C-alpha cells in the first residue's frame, strides 16, 4: 500500500477488508440469483435492465437515450433491442421518430410489461423470504444501515 503519511490503524484496515469481502459476497450472490431468476423468465440481465428502464420512463425512449442511460453504444443497444423484438410476442417495438427521422423510439409492449412484472413479482417474493428471516428490530437496523450506506456513498457520488 502506498504511504500517505498517515498512521495506519490496524483495526480499521481489518474492518475495511472485512467490509470489502462481505460487499463482494453480497454483490456476487445477488448477481447469480438475479441471473438465475431472469433465466427462468427467458431474459438476460441486460435485457431486464432495458425493460426496467423503459418502465421507469413511461414505456418509451429513444435508442440513443437508452444507450446513454446504460453506458452503452447505440450499436450495442440496437442489438439488445433487436433481441427483445424477436420474442414471441415481442417485448419491445421500434418506432421511427416522426420529428427526427434519424431517431428511433423503443416502445415497451404489453408483453414486455407483463414479463417485467413477472420478474419483479418473483424478486419481491425472494426478498420477502429473506426479510422474513429477520424480526422487526433487525429489519429496521438493516434498512437504516443500508439507507445510510446509499446516502453516504452512492447519492453523494
């Protein structure tokens, strides 16, 4: 570790490594569980996130805006959208923007909305089972700590 001129607190360093190990474990487990669940619904994680983003934006966004929100290129997003279009029935449709013919909207279909709700329902059932293992005080403590983490590290970033 490079020297910063500060004294190293061994207890803090142990806590740091412990925190990192736990956080990494939670993220890996969450990704695996999500991937397994999405597979049961015939979706990949990127496909689910596109559906989620469309739900959050009233079911309609340009490919460019979707790509930007996901940190992808337009070409990569176009490929993702094409794979969602080939579902039977299609989960999304593409529409040319009548105001700017160079721009294409991605529109969530009823089938796409239903697929998203199915996944969301299964996710909530899993979370309900996990939180059900805790009593009310433990749930409040966990939620307090997670909220604090998000407030300190994610929302301030």
